[in-house]
């Protein structure tokens, strides 16, 4: 069987032009070596139908490797490491990938270059499309437009054996690579606490005269989900150069948006140790948000400023590139020093800063555009999770940080919700909602369900799953609104206008 798997994978590589006919023997021998096999047992060429991606073939090969003691342990992580080493046999050298990208860009334009690079990353199974397809996605109509919802099921959960093994790993002061975003990840084999990256390829680019790298995310949340990271391993920091970098990127990649997580804990992303941005070819709900107030700032006559209709507190700036970068820097500078105790905004506690922004840049309708989401990460005894963070009553749905993607209007919700909502739907449909209080997995959802289920009079059992999806979406909007520094009541609106006056 293993020999048939090898031939099927070689046929997949040929079909997708990862290798040429002249490479077949070389590629086969590379896989045989990984499997500690001395010959191909005279296996016949594979003639069956070929899959769109090699996921199942690789799973069969890594199963053989586990059964024959070729893995350090039979866990999902070690299997993935082995599967990635198999696909690395078919992966081009970084220099060749870069050369092809820039040749395509020169001859056919940047869209063709990113299209080709994205397809290549899918073919070599760096982007795991079959796993991403497991995610549950839907849209919910709200007062802010349709919001994108995702229950994330693409990343495999750790099994108990892996958790035990990770507990035995001794911390090191010389970890290599230093983090998941360092350039040293290219071609890295991987280990129990660091994913395999042998098929990772990155494209060097220049932003504001400095070297950065462009790559795709292996678990894409949206179309062409990409990461742009700094050459140096340095912490996330929002500065005037950030805005220049983002606008430089959209000048070169005008079909992409790009944004940065904020640079402070609670309001920042999951990796604050390495300066990076996220980009892609997708129109998020925030981009469609209309203006509720337009104003001008005398220092920047060519820039339009808008407060947009969004749960979070967002300013949208539009205009020429150079002046737009300066205008965004001005907003940042004012906001970083801004206090308004009447609405719980304090810019710092001693020397610890609280005010920052989540910036997003686009090139749209012939003009540069920059959204600045105003963020504050202050905590108190009453709100230890953050004054402007998801409230405890919403933690059954979302308690994690609201980062860039979610600020843009795409919820990334925990995988546990799939089973929890299925269980809840069964009890609600059977009229046994009270039983939720007795189940550890559902008790946290009881009050939430009670808050809305009475509004749905005469619903049918088959309607319940859809009702739950709708209410999850509405709750996510409430989570976003709780993270907004200026609320949508009269007091919050007046406070927002006071901040504008300071600009």
C-alpha cells in the first residue's frame, strides 16, 4: 500500500507541475529515503483519479511512518512534521520561488504574481485548504451590515500525549527560530512546540526603504490571507513609520488591504514579539461601513476624516499618500496622550501606556485610505480582562482578544462552540432548556439562551440551529461594541466629538 501511496503522490506532483518527468526518480528516491525503504517494490504507475490536494495521501504515508517507528511519537504534530518533510521533496528552493514571483510581476503585473504564488502554496500543501474547509462559516445581518462569522476547526487540537510531551521540554534562552514569524522558519523541520515549515516560502519586499518579507498563512481565514513581517526580530510597535509601511505596501499591492494589530497586550494580536502585518485580497465588513460624520483638520487640507458607523471607534482618513501618513501619525500622537475620565479613557498608568491604534490601509477608488481603530487596554479590579474588552456575560461566546481580523468584522470563534451549540439546540428544541444548567459544557450558555429564546415565539425544532447562529452573530457585535472606547450612546458620541476637537 505504501508504494501505491508514493506513486499517487508523485502523480499528484506531476499533474500540478511541482516536478517534471525527468524529476520522478529523484523525487521517488527522496520519499523512499524518508520512509527508510530501499526500493519501490516495482510499484506500477498510479492511474486512478487524483485529489485536489495531497492531504489524504500524506495522511496514509504518515500513518505508515508511525506504524513503522519512524516518528518520535505517534501524535498529530509529529505526523504533520513528517508529512511536511515529504512535501518538501517537491518544493522549489527559496531563490527560485522569489525569482519566479518577480519575473511574473514584471511581465504580467502584481495580481498575476500573487495569484501564482498563492496557487503554488496551495499545491505544495503549505496552505492546507482541506483543513480550512472544516471551518464553519456564515454571515449575520446586523445594524452594521453583514458580519462574517467563523468557528475555527482548521487547526488540529493537541492530544493528551502531546501535552504531556510538551511538559517535558526544557526552556531555552537560545530558541531557534526565535518565533513563528522569523525568517529562519523557511525550511525549518519543526518540533513538538514549533510547527513544521519546510514548505514555507517567503518573498522579500521593501517597505519605506527597509527589508520585509511577504508570505501566506497556512490556515487562511480569508482569501489570500497573508503575513508581512519585519526582517529583524523586534517587538510590535505602532509608530509613524507603521503608516508609511502600510501605504507603501498598498502602493505595490493595490489589490490587497493591509493592517496591523495594535502593539499593546489585550488589544493586540497573539504575537507581539515580532513586528508584522496581515494582508489579503478580501473585502471585510468594516470596509463597507458608511460615514456618520465627516470633518476636516486644518493641518491636513487634502485629507478627509470620517467617523464611520461601526461597533468599534474608528476614524477613516482618505487622501494623497504622503499627507495621509502624516495625518495618521498626528491622530496617533494625539490619541496616545488623550484622557477622558468621564468615559474611562486614561492614556497611561504611570509609565505604562494604554492608548494605541489598529491601522488598516487600502488603495480604493483611486485614493489611499486608512482606518484607525482607537484602542485602550486599561484594566481595573472591576474589569480585570480590560475596561474595553469582551464583558463576562459574553465570554461563553468570545473571551479572547479582539485583534485585527475581528476588528474588521470577521469573528474567529473557538472550535468548542460546534459541539456546544449542537447540544444546546437539541435541548432547546425538546423544551428542556433548564437541563443546560446541569451540564458543565452548557451551563455557561444558559443565561445567554434565556436572554433571547422567549423572543422567538412558535419556533420549530428545525429552526433552532439557525436561531443560535443568528444570536452568536449578534453577541459578537456586542463584544465589538464593548471594546469600543466611545460608546454609541449620547455620552459616548459627545466624548468622541471632544476627541475630534483635539485634532
